[in-house]
C-alpha cells in the first residue's frame, strides 16, 4: 500500500483506486504525477532567482528538480532547488588562481540572508532574497491540481493496461 502523504489529503477516491494497483505501479504513477506537478514551482523559482539582487543568472539556471522513490515506505519525494555542477569562474585571486562560484553552495545564503564577518568581526549583513519559498507558496495550488489530474490519469492508464492483460 502506498504512503501518499499529506499532499493527497482529501483525495480519498484517488487513494483507494491507487491502492488497487501493484506497489511498483503505484510508485511509477505517483512519481510521474509528482514530477509533473513540480514543474510550475521550478519555473517560478527560476523567475524569482533571476529577480534577486544578487544579479546572478547562474543560480536561476541551476534550479531543477529530482524525484526519488523509497520502496520500503512506498514514498515519493521530489526535491526542488539548485543542482550541483553549475560552477562558474567569477574572478581571480591576487596570485592568479581562479575563484569559482557554485550556486548549490550559496543558494541558502541568498534565500535566507547572512552576516559578513572578517576575522571574527561582523562587518555587515546581507538581507535575504527568497526565491524558493515564494515560488512554492505561489504555485502550490496549481501544482496540487496538476498532481491530482496526473494521478487520476495515471491510475486510469495503468488500470486499463492491467485489465487488458487479464
């Protein structure tokens, strides 16, 4: 039986129909629906990241999604955020050594703000420029509607396949 979590609360009919499918198919249907539902949030996060005062388009370019299935608990997790591997040279040291910036390493600082300290002394505060939380808040309604639609379509598609095999 699939652990569909809080996101499907109120979708009792879909949950019952999903539970009639084999576990492997349940995970596939939920993963597909979850991946498609995350797309508007990713799009909004990219747009928000471009508007941050950091002025760095690399952060927006690095934002993506990744889904993972946990077979033991029949759970699907979709993570949205900066992906690794988007580092870019942003300058050089006095000795000529390259300085790189990796959005995956600085995204939390942009999202939540931080303190600048030199030698243990606070020299300034950098305010937060949230891009992920506002994207989630603005797109959770449409994402939930997409999830519900895709889940229903997936259940129907898989049920037809199973009925054809009998």
